[in-house]
């Protein structure tokens, strides 16, 4: 019996997601582990993680920061993380006075310190305000962990050799965002593991 078209579409989405996740696992296991180490070292040495992105990536940035400030799956002390896309007063003031391209960079200029980490999210790697944030993070003595897709776009060239690039091997925005969600959970779990050890 032939499946309804809606079920076939749903199955294709699930299969597409599974395929992208498997390719991401193969490509990014080592750099993702390095990102866990980088973030844990930052937090353990009184640094903080600043996170930025637009649209769905803004939601992912807020999700990640909330998991660190609150908790992931285990009780632990609050960890220092700020989603730069969450403060509407700052975003609109900076956008009005300096232009939206500076929406994150201006905040980093005030909040970022050497030893802090910027996690920059852009599915295309071409978001101008995210690229400006990367440049400002470098000026502020911070390292950058970029979450992208579609080959990395302009972010690939904006990163330093000491930065980390987690580029999902897909050209589909939805597949990239699905992989970013899993990457964020891996980062949260990895940080907890590094700070607290195995779950008992």
C-alpha cells in the first residue's frame, strides 16, 4: 500500500536529519571535543562565554547560555554565559546608533575580556553582525568557536588558526540547525563531564 505523501515527506525529513547527523559526527567529533576543552578551561579560570546569532541561531544562542547559567541535566554551580542577542534594549539602541552590524560587536567591546570565548552561530557563515563580532572578539583577546554550515562562508576566512570551526557538512538551513542543536547539547554535556566527572 502506498504511503500518503505527507508521511513520505516526514520520513524524508527524518532520514535527511539522520544522514546529516552521521556526517557531522564523522567530521566534527575531534573539533567538538576541542571546543569542550576550550570552554571548560575558560569557565574554570573565571572566564565567560559570550554567544551570538540571528533568527534560529539567536534562539540556539539563548538556549546554550540558559543551559550554562541554569543547569543541563545535573545540578552544578551556575556557569558564566551571556547571549548577546537576548537584550532587546541593547540591540535596538546599538542598532539605532551604530547600525545592526555592530549589534554584537559593541557588546563584546564592553563585556569581553582576554581569556573569554565567543561562540558565534551562523548557518551560512555570512551574517555581517556575527562576522563583526568575531573581529571584535579577536581585538578583545578572546578566542572564537564558530558554528556554521554551507562550507563556513566568510566566517571560515575570519577565523584565526587558534579558533575552532564547527561547520556542519550540509547546505540545508534546517539540517544545519538540527545539527547545531545536537552540538549545543554535546557542549553542555561535555562541560559538565569535564567539571563534574561521570554521572553516578
